[in-house]
C-alpha cells in the first residue's frame, strides 16, 4: 500500500480525504468522537505539507442527515483553520455512492488532485468514494488506515503465543468465520455476548428468552474443540431481578444478560498468561444492564502485560466512555470492517489502493 509519506510534493495540491465520521449524534451533538480524532494525524500531516484538504464522509444510512453537528465538533476539537479544510456534503446523499457509480466517482475526482483513504471502518463497502474514486486519481493510504492494517495483521501474521481471542456481540453469521479461523490460530477462543445463546442451545441447555440466530451454522462441529471456552455461569434477568446462575440453571422466562462471576475469574487467569489478546464485541447486553463483565475484563486486559488489539463498534464505544483508548496496544476504528479484515486479511478499499 502506498502511504501519504511517499507523496513527493503536496504543496498547493487538493487532497480528497475519505474519512469515516459516521458517529453517533444526540440532540444535535456528537456523542463519541473516537473516529474523528483518529483522522487528525493524517489531516495535520497533509496540511503541514501544504495541501488543501476536502473531507469526504457519510453520516447515517440514507444520506438524509446533515453534517453540521460533525463539522462544528470537528473544528471545535481539532483547532484546524477553516481555510485549510473543507467538507464535501454527506456522500450518501448521492445515489451514485452506494451504487458505486462510475460517473459519480469521476465527478468526485474533478474536485481533487490526489485521493487518500483514511476510512478503514468504511473500507469493507464497495462504494464509489471507497473503491472507484481511487481509479481516477493518484491514490494513497492515510496514517490511520496504515496503522489499522499493521496492527490487525498481528493477529494472523505470526501472532505471539499464548494467544487469547475474546469474542462477543451478536450477528452470528459474521462471527462464525472468525471463530473457525481463530480456533486454528489462537490458543484460546472465549465466546460471550449474544453469541453464547447459540452455543448453549446446541449443547442442549435451556436459554429462556435469550437472543439466538435461527440459522444452522453447523456449530456442533466446533463445540468439542479444546480451544473453545464458554462461560460456566451467566447473569440472567428474571422478572425485575438480575441473578448470577450456572449455565444449567437458566429458566424459560429468563434472559441471559452477561457472563457470570466465575467466568470472569476463569477468563482473568487466561488473560494473565497471554502474550497477545484480540477482542471483538461486548460480553453482555450492555444497554440492558449487562455491562459489568465487559468493564471488568477491559480493566484486566488494560493492566495485563499482553499486547492487546481491540475492535468492534460497541466495544470501542465502551472504551471511549471509560476514557481507556490509550490503555491498549491498539483500538480499531472499525466494526464490520475489522471483522472482515481479521477473516480475509484485506478489504475492498485496501485492494483499491494497489
């Protein structure tokens, strides 16, 4: 991948910089600016070299959202002068973006001399500003995109051992290829979050009203793998109460919310011995009161001697809330992009820069 440090002369050049400022907004204010801050090294580098930067981002799913709150927040926290950086409109406002339309990409290309992709978290999308625009301009990777590729590659390119992979969250269909791949690469794969319900159900346990994926992914074939570690106890919501129970004690009217105390202790022992920890997805239904285990385990990983690589939208949101971004070796800006990169070792947006 060519990166921006290889550009010979940036003075007076117009740079189209694809970023991902698709951040949560509440009451007209940015709630989590982790992705915005991650782009600052690239933007500052380009400005210092004399470039004029146009930022291209999407916001929301259908392009109807205004970028105003993002723009306001960006200039407030970056201290970058407005004559150095401008914003293109919400790129999803144009149908050509998601359709990956050639003429739309060509039209975008007329607005710059150089294209830079620093939007790792959007690079799994085959959209015009990600995969087709680079065909029409000299194209480079930004510093954040390069850091993502280097750091996440450590999980599958000669990883350190003992290697622990912690996997939570939901969306079983996107996680099963990860589980299969890292049962080969890692020494331990610990599964929590909503994924746990699927495993417990296949093992014959009652899971009550817990979330499950109705598709059959043949997970019975990986259940006997000695590297796979499932929680031995969980926290369930039973009526109005939260109760810690062994996995064979769950009742029909209960919902699994989090992993239990014993499971946290067991995982703590594995964390102590690990030299590399890769983590994606929360271990509990954190928005419904199941955030305790994730917070405890985050602290244990932060204080361990292991190299730690963390990703996944919800996990990163929690890290930001706890102001722990700098406590880990690397925190990925990606959600789906991180998962896809960990499975395939590349993304459409990365291939487009070849």
